[in-house]
């Protein structure tokens, strides 16, 4: 019996070693990248198909995306978010509040016009 070989397992140790997840991968699989970005695998595949995300094929269906390409893609699409400061004077209305108010007034005018 070979050392480290579990009799209950039908898979030899050499094959098991190949199936283990690599600690520091140099490429992502489509589903791993989808998990990282919290999106679907289909979205990642569409980015690859459109040429926005570089990848290479393994066989006819599998893709691998280099980590360098992922880092570059994320860097290009990173947006700096700055907080919007509220005006010191509460009498000033923000654009969002003005739009909501206009929508409410329009809705109120519609319902008032119907009841007459």
C-alpha cells in the first residue's frame, strides 16, 4: 500500500493533488471571477466575448482570465465616490427633493382632476 493512500478513496494521491485549489493562482476561472465580482458567470463571459476583459481559452469551452488583466480592468473602472455635502441652509432644496416634490404634485393634480 502506498503511503498516504486512503483505501476508502478511489482517487490516487497524484490525481488528488492536481484537484487541490492553488493558494496563489495566476489566473481566474470564469466562475471564480464571477464570485469575486458578485455577478453571474454569463456577465464575465460577455465581457470576454466583447473584448473588454482579456482571457485565453483552454479547450473549446473553458476560459482563464489572468490576474493582471483583472487588476487592470478593475483599475480602469474604479470610480472615486465623493460624499455630497448638504447645504448649510435647510431652505435650499436638493435636486432629488425637487424632483420628488414635482412628482408628488403632478400625482396630486391628476387625482384631484379625476374626482371633479
